C-alpha cells in the first residue's frame, strides 16, 4: 500500500508539473508551446541562463536569401559578421517561382521531391556550414548550444535527473511483483473451486485448508461436470475480456516486446487498457486449467507498467529513453515469474533487447532485485522465492552426460515439432476464410473444453501444471526430505523412498507429456493471455523423468555406474531445460533461470549441455517460436544477419517519390489542414525549396493547427486581436513551424552502403533513414532525395533483392528461412489486394487502419 501511495504521489506531481505548476518543467525541459514564460515571443530562440530560466535569443538571416539560425543573447543584439536582422525577427524564406504553384495538381504544398525545380538561393553552400544542430525534446526543439552559451547545470539538478531513472526502475520492479502476487492470489482462489470448497476459508487451496474443512467434489460425474464447467466458463470470460476490450493482451507479448525494443512504437500493446485486461485475463486463463503459463505474459505486464510510469518524468517521454525502462521491465517480469533476478537480466539481454548498454544493465539489475525482494515479502519465508525449489547434493556421473545430451537432442526435436505445428495452425487462423466462420471467443471456449476433457483421465494433467512439475523435480530418497502427498498420488514415490519402476508409470508420464504438447499446440496463439514456459517445462520434465526411470532400471541390472544412485528428478530438470530451449532457443538466460528456479547449483554443466544441444538441433530446422511469431504477425523486426553482406547502396531501394511539405511555397494553415485530410500518413518530410529541414509527425502538425486556432501560436505580424480567419490566411514560416519538426532524424547520402544502413536499423533502433545529397548542377546541400524505411529494407532483404551470402555455389541472393517463407505464403493467400494497398500507402509507417489482429499499431 505504501508503494502504491508513493506511485500515486509521483503521478500527481507529474500531472501538476505538466499543467505548468511544477518546477521541473521550468528547470529541466524546454518551454511548452502551451505555457510561455512572460516576455518570450513566438519568433525568438530560447536560451538557458545560470539560474535555469529561459530567456529570449534573436533570429537572423543571411545576406542574399536562404535561411540559417544563429543563437545570440539578448544582451548583444548586434548581428554577426555578414548578417543582418530579419525585418520581422523571423527567418526570411525566399519565394519560389510563381509557376510552381500553378502547375501543382492537388495543392501547392503537396510537392513531390523529383519535381522540385526552383532556383536555389545564392550563397547557400556557405550558409550550410553555419547551421546549428537541433534536438527534439518534449515536442519542442532546443538549440544545440556551444560551450560558450550553454550554462552548467547545478549538481542537485544533475543528481535529480540521474535519480529519476533509478526511481522508475525500482517502481517498475515493485509494480511487477505486486501484479504477479495479485495474479497468484486470483489463480489459487479460482482454481481451487474446480476441485472442492474450503468451508473455513473460502477460495483457499486444499493444501492451505484443514483436512476436516475441505469438501472435495470427487472424481465422479459431479466432480467432472463442475471441473469442466467452471474451467470452460473461466476460459470464456478471459477470451471475452481480451476480444472485446484489448486484443493486444492476447498471447505472451514477448514478440511485441522484442519489436518495441527493436525501434518501433506499438501503443496498443503497452497501453493502460491492455494492462487492465491482461492481469485478470491471465488469472482466468491459468485458473481454467488450460495448457499455458503466466510467466511470459508477466513480462508483458511489466512492460506495460514501464510505459505507464515513464510519463512521470519528462526525460522519459523520448522513445529511446523509454526503451531503457522497457529492457529493465523485461528483467523484472522474469524475476517476478520465476523468482530468478539474474535469469531475468540475462533474458532481457539475450532474447528481447536489441541494445543493452551498461546503464540499462544496471537499471535492469535494480528492477529485477526489487521485484525479487517484493516477491519474497509477498510469498513469505515459508514458501520461498524459487518456484520449484529442490535439494540435490550428488554430482552427475560422467556417463550421465551422454543421457543429458540425448535429452538435448529430443528437446530440440520436440521444440521444432511444436514450432512447426503451432505456427502453421496460427497462420491458418489468420486466413480470411477461418475468420469468417469463427471468432476468438468461440475458439477459446472450444479449445478449453477439449483441454479439460482430455486432461480429466490423468491426475498429472488434471491438476495445475506448476504443482505437477514441482513433484516431478522432487527427490524421494531416504536421505532427502520425506515425499509429499502429491508425489505418492502420482506414483512417483512411496512412503519410504522411490516407488517401484513399472511400465505403467512410464506410459502414464509419456502420455501426459504428449497430451500437454497437443494442448499447448492448440492453445498458444489464441485470443487469451498465454505463456509457453510452464507447458514446455511440463513436457520436458515428463520426458526427463521417464529417461531417469529407465536409466535407474538399466543401472540396477547392468551396473553401468556402480555405487551411483540414479536420481530421476535430476533428469526431469534437465529434460525441462532441453524442451524449453528447443521451443524458445534461449541458452544462457535459460540456464540461469533453471538454476535459480530449482535452487540446485550442482547440475550447471548438465543444464548447459542439454540447452546448447537443443538449440543446435532446433536451429538446423526452424527458428525460435518468438522469432516465428514476429514473422507471422508481420512485425517489422530486423534480425542479426551475420552471414549476409551487401553490395547495394541506399539509393538502390529508397522511395524517391514522397509527399512533402515545402515551405518555399508559403503554405497556410488551411493548406496544412487540407493535406492532413488528403493523406493518412503518420508524418511528412518538411523541405525548404527542396532542402531537407526535418520530419513532422502527424500529431505534431495537428497540435500546431490547434495552437494556431487557440491563439497560442501567432503567424507573421498578426496581433493578438487577429481573428482565426486572418491567421489561417497568413503563410507558415520556418521559425514558427520548427518547434513542431524533428530535425534530428537519421540522414545518409545516397551512396551509403546498405551494410551501414543495416547497422543503423539494428543498433540505433530507428525506423526511417532520410537520404539527402546535393543537386547535380549547383552547390545546394542537404537536398531530400528519398526515404529508406525499415520495412522497405526488410522486404528487400527477405525477398532476396539485396544482400547475398558469401561462399555459396548455388545462389548469391539471400533467401529467408524456409519456415519464414512458408508463413508468408500462408498469409498471402486471400490477402494480396490488402498487402498491395498497404505497401502503396505505407511510406512512413504502418497504416492507421491496419487490422489489429494481424499487426497492432506500429509507427516511429
């Protein structure tokens, strides 16, 4: 409660500060266009004095036309050498030929890059060297001041800015653990009603209830109907929440998190609505007894908390800074799910993050440790932190490593089979014909009914998977702790040790693993929150326990390892890591998770051997499940292509015909509004006589229009008494529009190699590269010549149009993996018209009306 009150206080302070009443906005961030300090005019530049306040600087123009900005103090109004003041205090924009406006087909401001034929202003090349840089912050631009004009920030201000990231990391870890604890309470309360009722403590589990107070429904027809009926009802409720309120809450969310950390913004995936739906939907689907886990979705929940809390401080409104918190949230989510903070950090580094600097590593460590601490407080010392805590002190025999390696081979094969079947099934679900006759709610209801019916005959599949997995991991020897009641009910242990090995026990375990694999294949990818970790661990644990039983029987008869006691629980743990590695293709983080999950540090080498071999075997046939779902859903994620080299240039595949906003044609607010209505792009390049200024997002332009209408922004020489009609007829100048334009976008020359573009897309996480150069017959620099988007680069790479593999005798063209090409061929059936429309209209980002089920909203 104290943590929640603290977070609420931070949110209230942030809201008050954004409203203009706080001190943070006045000290650390540029002045908002909605709240201006007294004495600041619209045409000036803002400087920061020694007291952290903003003052007015003057704007000058070059002799002979063109546009450039020089930052000067109010105390020295003299223009620099060779420059004069602009008559209006604004940048003097030269006018283009009159014929340019009359020849445009739609509107003068809808100017095509290739049709720019205006004569450039003189001395433009000399002016280019004096152009300052800009950076985007809080929706406005602030000049990149030199050392002489920038005032040093106070130590307490620097300390407070640095502490904001740590505060958010700790808050994300705490909120993630609180969400995980709340989900555990709901799962235990709802799942217990499927098996019985505690009269003393309603909604308590059987293990937490007195023996005399527990009223079981039994295994007869009454217990069967209640179990199946309540489970199906819970699954239907979970699907209804997701399908009706937040479709982005379906699945595990890890493919979406990887895409976000790859440089794309998906607001629907990390919205507050998704968080509110994900938590109860996940609890309902797990309590229903479906073949899924809550571990993967907890990573998604933590990322939603990171998105929500990032608005507390202004510096994390930038996407690059917010991605640091998302990486830390992924670590906190795994720490909450398994009680494995180190495994969570390594999982964020290995699986989901594209960029992981030292600062992100430290914040991930803080978030993971906080999540583990809060989780230990919630569970208490009695239950412990690790989910499947066991104790083994006997080291592995060298001969057993051969069996562990074989388990790795079988784990890779099982993971490959699951990935192939599940992806093909999900691709079939996405076809228009299937969507026409089915929806997510009906599908989840049918799958839940099939799952509960097939799980009822066996006790190991009827109970919750986490309880059965713990029983499969536990030892039964006399030198270990006494066997639990569940171990004896499953036939794994007797009252004084291990139960006699029988063919019936082996068949039961193999059948339980096969049923769970079939159920998971049907469940994953449906319209309900679902994870893969627990079902994969269940299948691997059943397989490994069978291998351990067989090895124990073989050792008793043939004495392969004299004097060594074979522990089937160890084989169950190694098999679980092998199958999970074959499905997800993670290695280092998986080993760390299994070590922390079981608390058994004795078997580090067996975990490593099985996990590595499972990955090698799986990678020879297809990709990991998360990478396959990224391709399946069409997310613009760029994988690391280590074997591909590029001979092409950016100009070979760039988009050369773009809709731009050209300020030399003196567009008006009405023209800008008309452009917004005519085109549905998420942003427009801003040029001045062909020279590239920056990129204006659609939301920024809408805010600019609204500010002009509200009188916050004044155009030209208009007074405060000017009407809206007069303002709408005044041309828009560069100095007025510049605060709404992002001038820090990535730029490259046309001859830049695609290898460098690939590094920029992968390492920096940008989505668009603007190709700029010089005109052929004059010295005008920074002329916009085209756009290279990440999606365009991905399409060219996957189709084999660019890139090739060295030392290949058959073909030099790069081809996408076979599984990826199979997925694409499934998706292209019946959707070719829709794809052509999206490719034609999606130059600067995803189309806003794209089907959410196929690809959630993603843009830069």
